[in-house]
């Protein structure tokens, strides 16, 4: 590959590691004594450092190495984890994100000040609290006390190696050998060999961990047999471990000799060895000592572990450029169009074989379409995972206490939709923090908890996804919103007075509207909510808002699962065929022309107790039609932001699945009222109406 391709891969993988670092650091801030967060950070930082060093991005490698040093000192209880260290680490992550983004121009970012801060932390260590003195062992590493030979690389006598009975029994329990492995141990010992527990420690700066672990296993295979490793050999090859791993090996050589062979390998700092089973020790299989329940429990554990291993083996994935998926979706769209064409051509031909062939083609194209659409679906967590850090920073800058609750991270959306909703969600969350939540003092006076709640939740509803941004703040007062819209000269006082409370809440989506009198870094400029509305409606979705004064507000986004293929209601007006996205359609009804009334120049009809505004679609689209005096009219009722409108059309053609083709031309892109176009089975082009901009 060319260097540019390597850079792209590096950027993608670096962003993933930086996201993991952010999440772990946020967790560590909430739970300072949970050392697993430190271990996770160490692994991600070390991998990032190795990648950067390999690519020659020295600034990233050096800064990540400084972060590693801090985490290592915390892990070894050499310094206390403080709020200052947390802030510096967050600052490092922000800087690394900028460096990765500007990978071709690393000198544009000055990291010298940040490195000085890190050096100052290292230069002035403090004693760690007792609660943090002993890190919690991870599932992959057994935490044992250091052995006497740990400080020196010279060979030592076998009597100096850890051999206490207590330690040996703990190790046997932790290793959890399967019945097959125990049988292999028994066979090995009958042949005069001993079984050793070997814990290998690699240098903290080791970049090629997989290579070093492989060299250790090869050295042990030369003098005996490797029975088991922890983590597994596959995980060792994939570097899914920290800087230590465990090997259970059989050999006839002495422990001191084995230790010397292992520690002579480059970047191995030490090797701790325990004798698990000696040559003359028997493995007790006495039923009185080991009940049937224990044997069954061991078998169950082994079965569960085998299933886990199988799931790891089958859970393989590859990276695919989104452009390839887009092209694949376009080809599927063409296939569906031609399938519809074939079905139309076959209507005049009576042939059982043809019908069967078309039925098979229909089934296969539907399956292909489903598979391609699912391949484009990604968990919404890819967007949601960015927000805990953002809310944390906003809370500090605003002097507020905030509890962010995230629900529905597993819900999936089309990648194209997901890429577009990031900015709208940022606007909504920033508004919830700045406009919605009160200060701790104000909340206390209102009888609320000083800690405000911000809830970000996703849920599936038929063919749409709902995303709610909710806060338990002061809520929005419709009266104050009316006053603000008049003060901003966006509406007259008389017009504002006529608005219902629900309509008044929707004023927040007007361009330039804001109730903040002070402009801050967060809000007050009157931009944001109109951007949210415009973006969501351009995706074929809609936005609604609910609020109760004193209790809080909820903004709900309704989004289509995909914007590539949609269900539509096909209609005809003025001799032309149009498609209306089905998620905008409420119902279709027949009405009599004589029932239509006019209020202030607007045609309306009373339908099911609701005054429904009517819009003549031919007039709305400026289509030339001859005047007709039909007594019976067809009305398609559509919804926009909770309000209903009725389109008067000439004919209903039924529902159809259509492939959206974007209007790429600059001239067409500026035309409002159309979401795109599609090609019908007979080859004609049909425009898809965009209800959000048409009404």
C-alpha cells in the first residue's frame, strides 16, 4: 500500500484507541480506585504509541509515552491520582486528537507546555492512598507477590524460587485446568517431567509484545512442552494482554535453568516460576475429596469457556470503505428497479414457469437488499460514546453537577444517517446543559437534587428510530417564548398571542431565536435548534418538543432506519406521479368539495373533530391544470412537527418501495420541496416529495 493508505488506517485505528482512552479516563474519574480503568488506558496508550512510532509520528509517540509513564506510576502506587492529573490526561487526549486529525502537519501543534506539566507530575510524586496501593488483578493476569529474584537477572538456585504450598494451591485454583489438560499433566509427570507455572514480565516500553511472547513459547518448547497459556496463544498473538502473561509448561530441566533461558530473551524483565506438580506428586481424583457437583461444575466451566472461544473465533470482521457499501446499495437499487420492470412486463404473459422464476427473483433480491442494508447498519453507540466527555467538560465550565444517563446504545442506524446526526445531538445536549439545567443553588431552592439529570435515549419504533434528549431542569415557559419571539422581531405581538402552548414551544426552531440574553461559548447566539430541525428533516425525519415548567424538557428526534430505500405512497396529480415518504403519511380520506370551508383565505375541512388545512398539490407544485369541479376529492393527510395538513391529489396509486437518488445538480439541490428522485419500473422518473420543506 501507499503511505496515504497507511495513514488512513492509522487515523481510523487511532481514533478508536483515543475513544477508549476517553471512556476509561471518565470511568477512572468516577471510580479512582478501580485500577482496571488504568490497565485499559495503559493498553490503548501503548498500542497507540507503537503504531505512531512505527509510522514515524514521533510527537504522538512521545506524548503518549509521557501519558504511559504517569499511568504506570499510578499503577505502581508511586503517585496519587488527583484531579489535576485527570485534567492533564484529558488535555493530552485533546491534543492527541488534534495531532491525529492533522497528521500531515504535526508541527502545527505545540506540545512542549503539556510535556512540562507531565514532567512536573513525575518529578513531584506523592504517596498513594492505601485503597489504591494494590491494583485489582485483571482476568488475564494472576496477581502474585514479587519473588526474591525479581530484582536481578542473574540465575538463582531452585531453592530461591517461590515454592510455598499456599502459593501453589492458589495458582492451581486460578489456572483452572480442564479435565483434558489435567490428564495431559498426569501423562507428562508419569514420563518423569515437572509442570511449572511461569509468569513472564515484559518491559513497559516493549512494542512487539506478540513477537516477545512467541519467542518465550519457542524457548520453552525446545526444553519441554507448553500445556496452556493465560491469556490464550491466540490472544497473545493479537497482543490482547498487558505486559505480563502466564505459561504452564512441562520440562525435565531445573527451574533456575528455565528462568535464565526466559530472562535472556530481549525485553523480558523477569520470570517468576512456581512448581505446580512435581514428578512424584499424584493428582488426587478421590471421589470423596472431589464431589460429583465439583466435577460437574468444572465441566460446566470448561463448556462455557469453549463456547466463549468459539464465539471469539466466529466473530470476525473486516473494514470496508463506506463508498463501497454506497456503490453496492446503488447496484441493489438498480436490481430492484429492473425486478419491478420485469414484473410489469410479465403481467400480460400467462406462464407458470415465468411466475415461479419471478417469484424466486423477488425473494432473492429482497434477501440481497436486506443483507446490504444490514451491512450498513452500525450501533448508535458510535455517536453516543462521544458525549460523556463533552457533558463532563460542559458541567465543569458551567459550574453544574450533571448525571448523564445513556440508554439504547445497541440500537442500529444506517451509517449515512448516523454520520449526519452528530451535530444535531451536540446542539441538543448543549442546550439541555445551558438552557435546561439550573445551577446547584437554584436546584436546591426549588427542592431538587443539586445534581441535574440529562438523559439520552434511543429506541426502535417500527421502521424508525426515536432519540430523546431529556433534562429535569426548569423547563420552557410558553409565555416567555412568546415574549422572546416578539422581542426578537420574529413575530408580531398579535401573531404570538394566537399561538397555542404547543406552537409556542416550536418557536425554538425559528432561525435566530434564543431566550438567552447573554451570549456564551455554549449558546445564546440563536443558532442551533433551527440547524437541528433542518438537518433532521433533510434526512426524512422530524423533531418534536415537550416541556413542563419546573420539571424539564424533552426533545424527540424521529429518524428513518435508512435513507437509501424507503416505503412511499405513490400519488398522481396534474398527470404526474409523485412519491410521499410513508413515515410522513397519517392517512388518506375521501371528502366532498362542498364540505370545504375557507378561514382567512385558507381552505380547511373538519375531519374527525380536527380543523385540517388543505393544500392543493397541483397549485403548490405550480403545475398547470384545467379547472375542474369534482364533487369527490382525495386527501392525503401528512404530519410535520406534530401538525397535520391535507394534500388534495388526483389519484392514489398505492404503496411502493423506492430507491432514493439524490439531486446532485447544484441547480436542483437548491429547489425546496423534493427529497430526491426515483426510477419507476416503466423507466420514468418520479420525484419524492420532502414534506418538511414543501409545507
